[in-house]
């Protein structure tokens, strides 16, 4: 079950170097003892230990970047190679990082690759009818599961990460023979709550076949835009007629 999480580091002259993320904690900074060293030999604002990368605690296919420096780190989220949103990770704070995202540290750009698990027995793709998930407008789409393994009548299991369990409806996992594929329909519903927060959010479909392929898992991510939801309360007070004064 191949999965390679890596960081592509690009310096101000366009030179690129890949670093495989093969440790639980990755240290990033100017000091030579870091796992990813950002030092171009010039005076810069990069701290000796500027940031850390850890596995995400809320998204098993993502990472968490901890900003150890005194400066904000710019984060650019992308989908399909196009920028979707720009945020910053404040000093001494952390932010979620997923495949395709990039961050700016000094004159270096770090592009993150990985996060989606690939499998030798199942291939996945996902599409939706739109990108915006609004309170009065659910999103519909389909998850295509392609069985490329060699076992017959395999029952696949589907899980969705990134939305509360009552904020989506998805069809059952299909039973597939070798080289067969099936589109499974799903419907996303606005939670009208604090989670997921308004703005750009990434959902991830996880597919497995625990009975036929117990060691194989695949995942595919998809970015959606969650519209804000405002809930107001109004209190009506009935006043006695004696409280009214004519002028």
C-alpha cells in the first residue's frame, strides 16, 4: 500500500529539493541539525528552529504545522493546482496542512505532497455538482470505486472524514469483481453549526475491504467551500398601554 508524504522545498532562485517525511516529528529551520534545513547562506529571518510538522490529530491523511517562530507563516491551499485560499499561521500557533498546500518561510516555499493513501487493489476518484455547501443547498456528488485487485465479489467499506456524521448521506459500499467499478452517490448537508468552520474545508473518503484485503486502504480528498451560518434570537416584549406616552 504505497504512500509517500514528502515536502518539496523551493528556494528564491527556483532550485528544488524533496524531503521524505519518514519521522513522526519533522524539525524545520536554519540550524543544520533540523530535518529540513532552510539556509541559503544569506542573512534571513528564518529562526534556528522555525517550525515542526506532525501527523494531524483531526485528519488522518493530513499534517499539522506548528509555528515556533515569532513571525506568521503564510499558508496557501490549492486544489487541482489552483490556489483556493490564503491564510496565515500565527506565531506559536498551528494549522492543518494537506496535500497540495504550500507555506512560505523566509525566501523558501514548501509544497506538501501526499496525504492521500494509494492502494494496489482499489482506485478512487470523486466529483461534486458544485463547490459551495450552503445551509439551504446540499452538495451532491459521486465517489467512483475501481476494483483493480484479483479477488472476486469483494465488499468495499466507505468512510467519510471532515464532516459530522449527520451532515452527509452516502450509498453503501459496493460488491465488485476484478476490474469492475461503481459510482456511489453521496449528499453533503450543511451542519448549521460551528463544525466544519465557514470557508475552505477538505473532506476525505476512505475505502477499504477488510475481509478480502485487510492490509489495503485507499483515500481521496476533495475540497469544498462551507458557507457561513448565522443564527439570531429575537425577544418580543409586550408593554402595558400605560407605558406609551403621546407627544
